[in-house]
């Protein structure tokens, strides 16, 4: 238990040290709403559909749209694998007050290794290593072109308060990999604190706060984002 907690603490300290390298920082307030539909077709296989809408709060307008489809395969009690395809839309410029906007599209094939270990009857340690391939289609372009890979490393803890409520604390950093990546090898880090409420066997709702610190490709411009998120989880079991 102490090893997992120590690793998480070092991970958070490292991420905040990266965040401290800021120069020009723009603060934004954003709302994320998400719907996650899981199809449990067997004890091992769980296909899923996921869609997330991200909106600036002030003024209220779209920032990003992220639908994805994929499947999770359970290896054992601790490990699982995930493969997914995400479609991504980004409204440019990333300025909620911009008079003129255009859409950048992106395709992101993803694979991930997930880890969950129960430290005791209530507390669990989480880990995830995800790799993305990023194919971008700039505004007015005709095709998608590969730009870079991105490695996402996440650690966290969950605590079962009772049969209905679970508290969650997560830390994730994103690292860009590619020949075109020069100034923003460190892409971003995210810190999440939230609660999950189990309504019944089919539905859960989750809400909380996420702090998102991101470096732009210029290397000197950063986004500091305060995010409130709401997720509806829908689970359908077929066995």
C-alpha cells in the first residue's frame, strides 16, 4: 500500500513541477458533460460507446466534441486492455470570445493497459498507460494527416464510502512523441477529484472538479483550465 501511495505522490509532484514552468497563461472555465454506454457481453468483453461535449462557460459555447467507440478486455482481477477509435473536434481559436471560429477535426486510434489493485476493502489504487495516434484534418483541408503519438500516464485512488458513493482522486500527464514536436513534449497534466453515485445496476452518475494545465505548440503559451464535469454511466449486461 505504501509503495502505491508513494508512487502517486511522486507522480503528482512531478506533474506540478512541469506545470510551474509557465510563462504566458490564459485561464478558462469549462463544463464537460459525458455519456458512457457499456455493453457487458461476457465476463471478459465489454464494448462501449462514449461521447463527451465540452463547453466554455463564459460565454457558453462549444470548445470540443469527443465521441468514441471501443472495447475493454479483462485479463484478470487487476489488469485489462482497451482499444478504441475517437473522433475529435476542436473549435479554433481556443478563445471563448473569438468573433470568428472554425473546426479542426482529428482521428485518434487508442490502446491502453489498465490496472486496479485493492489496497483494502474500501481503498483501491488505479493505473493506466494509454497510447494515441493523432491524425489531424485542419480547417479547409481535404484529408487527415498523421502528426504525432501521445503517451498518457494516469494514477489515482478510489475510496468506497458506502454501497452507493465512491470518492475518486486522479492525476494524469500527457507526453507528445514525434519528429514535429519541438517545444511541447510535455503536453498537459490533469488533476481530478470527484464522486460517483450508483443509482442502480444500470446507471451511475459522476461529478467533480478537474484542473487541466496545457502547453501550446509555441512552448511559451499555456492554458490553465478549471473544469466542472458531469458523467452519466449506462451499463447493459447481456450474460
